[in-house]
C-alpha cells in the first residue's frame, strides 16, 4: 500500500508540474536557509568543544572600579598565576598568556606576526591537534606553529627542526620549530599562529620582572578538579588584592572571579579586555529567526497551493470513498505525498545549502562555515526538518481535502474555492512579513552607503601610515621622506586613529572619567586634519606642552564644562591643563558612540607610527615611494604601510554583507509570498470557473474580470501593507538604533519604495492569472464544472 502511495505521489508530482515546482522550490530554498543556520549554530554551540578539559579550566577575571562603575576585566597581573599554583593545592595546572607583535623572518620571507607566549602547561591544558613534531614547549627557544603558517614559511616540507628568526623590536631571537598544530579557526577562540615559551620574555626584555604586580598580561588560566575548588580559591585569592592596589593605584580591584573555559566565549561580552572572542548572539538569533520564517512561509505556500490544487482531485477523492476508501486512508495517502514532496525538497535544499548558500554566506562575511556529514547530529537535523516540513505543510491540506463527501462532489453542489479564511489570513501575515523584510533590505543598503559617507571627524584622503619599530626608525624614515616633493607633512605617534587607542582614567575634583587616550607627536593633529573647535594645538618649541592635553567635545560634555580651555585634569598622578578642544572624531568604527578622549604629547622614545600627508592626488605614488625607501633602509623588516582610508574596510565590508543578506532575505520572503498569492488566486479561479465563463459570455470586459478575480484579495493585501509599512518603519528604527550608534535616518521614502515594490509583484502575480482567465475559452469553464 505504501509503495503504491509513493508511486501515486511521484506521478502527481510529474502531472502537476507548475504547482510541484513552486512547492519544491519554496521548500528547498527554506531548507537551504536552514542549512546555513544549522551550520552557524553548530559552530557557535561547539566552540571550545575540542578542549576536553573545558569544564575544568578557568580564566582569572578581576572586578575593577575605574570611574565609579564596576566592570570585569580579563587581564591579570603577571605574578598571580604562579602564586595561585604555589598557594592552593587545588590548582593542578596553570598557564600565563602574553600576546606580542613581532617580526618573523625565514630566509627571504619576512612578515609582521603575533606570537602567543605561554607556559608549557598550556599544551597540557588546551587540546590542539598536533600534525607534526611533539607539540611540547620544553625550551625557551622552542616555537610551535599552525599548519597555515608552516605552509607560508616552509611550503610543503616538514618544518620540524627548522629555524625562524623572531624580532622583538631590535632584539632578534632564533627559534626552532618543534611542532605543528592544525588550524581550525571556527572551532576555538584560542588559536595561535606562533606559540612560544613564556620564559622568552625574560630573554628579550631584560627589565621584565616576573614578581612585578604592576605588569599585566593577556590572561591567566588555572586547572582544577571541581567547581567547589574554584570557590575555595576565589575566597583565598583576595589576599593578593592589596599587592595589586599598592603597585597600581588606578587599578582598584574589588574581587577576583573565575570564568570556566566552556562558557567563556558566551560570557565574553561582559568581560573587558579578555582573550576570547565575543559570541555573536545577535547573528545567531537573526539566522534562526530568518530560517524559521522562511520555513514557515514555504509551508504556508505549500498549504495554499495544495488546497488550490485539490479541485483537480475531487472526483478521485469521491471514487476512492465510493469503493471503500476511508478518510484515514485518504489522509495517509496525502501525507505520504507530502512526505515524498518534502523529501525531494530536502534533497534539493541540502545541496542548495551546501553548494550555494553556505559558500555564499562565507563569501559575504569572510568566514569558513561548513557542514560535517560525518556527524550523526547532521542526519538528525535533516530528519527533523523533513518531519516538521511534511507535517506543517501537509497535515491541514490532507485533512481539508479528505473531508468532502462523494454525494456533494458528484451532485456538483460543492462550492470549492470560494472562501478559506485560514489560508487568506496566512497570506496577510506573509505580506506583512514580506513588507518588513523588503524594507529591511532597502534600509540595509541605504545604511551601508550612508556610513561610508559619514564624516570621520578628520581627513583620511591622501594620508597613510607606516608602523615603525622605535623612534630611531621613525627619524630615519622621516628624514628620507622629507626629501620627497609630494610630501606635505609628517608626524609621529605612539597611538593612531583606527588602529590603536589607549584607555585611561582622568580625575577632576569629585569626578572620575574613563576616556580614550592618544599619545601623539607635534603636528599629528594638523597632519590628520583633526578640527580644532576651541583653543590651540601642541607646539614643538614649548616644553611646557608636555603637561598639556587637547580633548574632544564628548570629553567636555561629560565633564559638564562651560569653558574647557584652562581646566585642569589629573591622569596617572600627573596634572594636565586643557589647551584645546577638538570636534568629535572617530577613533573606531561606527558601531559605538564617540567616547570622551584626550590627546597628549608622547615621549620621544615611544613613537610607533609615522603618519604622512601627501599633496592632493599623489598618495599612491608617495605610498609606493615610501615602500622603496623602507626597503632600502630596513631590508630585513617587512613594510607595514597602510592607507588611512582603508583602515575600516573590514567594517564596511561586513556592513555591506549585512545589507546583502537582508536584501536576499527580503527577495526570498517576497518571492515566497508571491507563490502563496498565486496559489490562492489559482484556488479562487478554479472554484469560480463557471462564473467567469458566464461573465465572459454575457460580455464582461477585461476590467470587470480583473476586479472579479482579485475581489477576495484586494482588502487583505491592503491590510497587509497598512500593517507591514508602519510595523517595518518603527520596528526597524528600534533595531537599527540598537545595532548602530550612527545609521541612516529612517524616513518615509524607503517605506514607500518597499510598498511600491511589493505592489508591483502583486500586480504581476495577479496579472498572470487574470491573463489566463481573459484568454481562456468560456466553453472550457462551462464544460469542466
């Protein structure tokens, strides 16, 4: 019996090509979208799962009061790790982590890299797949690399035993590769390119004092047996707080905390300056909602079209019932047909997701999502999608179609297709959602363009920067560049807009304020085109400017000053006088509001960036010339020049990706809604075939037929647009306010554009059926009904 039902299902798929194509395509697109969400969610939920001790490893955190508010921080004083290991027998293992920018050389290959310095216990606590070597940091000159780095420096050969030179400033150190690990960027937040021994710090930095409580490192991890051990350690570790406060008066630690590794990725958003990436809960939620929305829309379309096509099978139903078929058997038959169609859609959707949607998503956002077909949970996911899709899309049509009695059908008294408020209600909801999603696509595209045109608060055109190792390197490069005719100005800095900004606390009587800080050289403000609103900039011939600062507008507003010039602030036990106020400038992306910031003169020995402004239109030639000069002065160091205008490219690319994704979702949702409308119009036309034929025979014109065909839908669609337009406007305004500190103002124009786009697709969809009614032969309608 079931075999026969499957044969009938396949035959009906082939017989009713258009409706089958619409159903299968809609479901396949929805399932492909679900594949993207499944892949992303799997990666997010299994983050750090490769570390088998994830529930036994804890990162030390500190609650610190910086400006009157408590915050948790992930950095830790250098001596506390060894102290915890020595003091508490519950601590089985400990590793300190310190991240450092370095220059790595191998033969003719030289690159700027970052190394992660860690105690040897790091590789005992964290699990990394070793693909070559022993994977142990036994010596201070050992280094472990990942397989991508191995190919970058050593090609396809075995790098174990080979040497690389790692330069810490002016200090070169020869290191030997002792192991290679697999690079899995989506599985852990604790990946590394180079892993060196923590003791290397003592070799390259002669003044590094392991017992200095004023030195903070990237992270400290401990390994314990149970949560109860952590409670004991937390209670006893408070004895170290006095050491920190005594050595760092501005670092008022109130208590320590310990965050378990398996949960750290998801808690990272609440911990400042921590080693872990922050979980993208917003992106995960968005993908899940979109996937469920698309699946619901596809199922509703299936439901609508299945009911609309039922008129072609009424006599089949009547005959089956007359010869003894029960309603239960009919429901079973239709459910198997639904399951068969859903299975076809599942196969198509799976390939669509793996071959098109996931690679497309990876391309948009520059990530490496994948589907592991060897995981049993993948097949459970597919089975769940198949079951949910078959039931959600087919249960109601199967019950609806099987309820009719043979006598009604054979007498012709059945008024099929006149009204079905459930499906029309679904259609209304579909178009409400379509209106919202289409509007989100338009707004996303507008916002991407708007943010690219935002004023950064300084001039980024014709400017570039070069990272230097020290002040001596800066002076050498500056002397050579000053000889170039196209150079307009040159300045130095220890920090730089868009790359590196410090965080500090400043004080005035009775008030503390956490601010951003830039240490700069004389002329930096002018070279970068920062705009003075009040006062003056720094002057090189006045030594007293060493105790002066220039602040931004947000700084003045937060302090509540009427006049800023001449005000005194205290930072790091030193007093500074405000000599100028700058218009607010963006030192970071536009996700966050501009925070209070101040600029001060950097000591000569702290220069790390050379900033250059070229004559208008000459930046490309000057940039290339700077690269040549660099190669002649520093042949063993990689050139690290960058255009200022390119510093936020990854942010803007991500913004464009979000806009593209929203536009695609809008198109998909609108397309599925049109499928649903097409199905309901087809149902209406099929149930009124005789009526339309009589109207045509009596001389009804095309306009009258248009009004008649769409009479059941005009009000519903008007309601959908009347609800969807304001819902999208106010809802998306709230969403954009939450996501972006600066975004395209949401006016009535994009709402109108979205409504017009939807109306155009509605007219096209209705037009297809109207054209068929207008051009059909009236005798066919009179004969078939």
